[in-house]
C-alpha cells in the first residue's frame, strides 16, 4: 500500500478492500488454528497461528487462551434451558424468536 500511494491515491483505494479481505482471511486461519482445526498437528496449528498473528497484530497465545475461556463459557450457557439463563444473558434463540414473533404479528 505504501508503494502504491506515490503512484496513485486511487490505486490505494482500489487495493484497500483486497488488503482488508486478506487480513480478515488471515485472522480466520488464525482462529481455526486456535481451535486446533486447521491442521491435524497441534504443533503445526501453533506455528501457523503465530505466523498469522504477526500479520494481524494479535498476540496469538493470549488471544487463544481468552477465546478458549469465552467459548467454554458460551458452551456452558448454551446447555442451560431458557428459564435457567442468568440475569442479563441473552440467547440467540430469544433474539430469533422475537424477530419471528414481530414479523408474524404484521
């Protein structure tokens, strides 16, 4: 992007969505490596996740631990029945039900 700017600002604007898509794809690969689902080898997942994290500016090991905690907490909530949810927690099902109910009433 820096090399393209002296050539043309329009070139930079044209390349920006491609660069953003590439960064998003790298984060998706990093995410899959964090779950251990991108490669069969745990070691390969760690290496690829760390390499992707260099480009996405995300500290891989810290992100992986925090994300694992968040997923575990969500899995615990998802196993509860609707009447067992703690105060303030909203399920995706209740949001879907509210949307379906509001569209059915019209």
